[in-house]
C-alpha cells in the first residue's frame, strides 16, 4: 500500500465535483495549497465548505475530479489519515469515557510514538489538564471543542483541516486558540480553516480562499487582499 511523501506538504485539487440529489455543491473546483500556507476558507452557508473539508479529510468521496496529497493520488489510506488533523461540526467522542481515555483511544489509532506524553501535552495546550479524568458527557460545549482541538493536534499532523473551530469557545478559549494557531504555522504544514467570521484570522493566516458557486473564485495571500475588492466587501459584510 503506497504511503504519501512526508515532504513537502502539498494538496492539489483539479476539477473537483460533489453532487447531492443531482445538485453540484462543488462544481469543477480547483485549488492548490503548499506547505507553510494557513488558508482561511470563506463562503456563504451552504456554499460547500464543510463538503470540501470532509473530502480532504477522506470522510467523503468526490464524484469527479483529481486530488493529490504529497504528490500522490487521493486514497483514504491509513498512512494518509495519520497525516491529517480534522475538526468537524460533531465532537466525535465517547461521552462516558474521560478526556484522557478518549485521547488514548485516538493515540492508538494514530500510532503515536509516545502517547502518554503527547496526550498530556495536548491536554495542557487545551487547558484541560485539570479535567482530564472527568467523563466527556460532563463537559460544556466549549470544553468539548477544546478537546476536539487537542485530538486534532495529538499526532502533530502535517495537514490541519478545521471546520469552524471557534464555535462554542468563550473569549479566553478563543484567544488561546489564536495563540495556538500562530504556533502551528510551519513551512511543512498546511492549515485550511473554514470561518464564518474570518476577520480575527486575518492577522494569523497567510492566505484566503473564497468558495462560491461551487468553485474557488479567489485564492490569494492575505497581504494582497486589497487587490480583490469584491472579497473585501464580502468580508466586511460578514464582520
């Protein structure tokens, strides 16, 4: 079974199509992401942001098009999934297990080299070290979201896919996530994050991509945002 190359991180999408009930949500979409890019994915509700992220996370198959990770054709191999960290709309935890027990489960799936140390590092980064032995069903929505972030970062993936990770976070937790995202930027890592209100990310991210009408209509560095007045207007409307 082929394994994707570990360096450099690269994602290439060409002619990507995904239909639901014969309606194309993604309509021959193309996008390239390189290591070092932290790209904000913006678009209206229903534009297809979650669908795109789920395809990249190998949770949904496209109907048409080509996808390459690390120069290899897209296939949901375990070796590829171990290089991806994903946060979706659902926490996806065993609610009767503790936070630490849930992370131990995922550490086994990710084949973490030193699971105990990596779990403690992830819990401390999420501010959950004092709650790690509590059942997840007792956690607030914000605490579950912080635990989701800890899980996504547990195995230090080269590709991070975040679908509205600020949902449910209070202001201190959101500021902690801001700092964590700055630390996660790396020349060997790609971060793609959907955001309903992306303004707070404009000082953290390197790029922005606008998904509308099933395609990426704009993909440019944040520093060149002034060259895309339509995108600027859209961001102002979502402020």
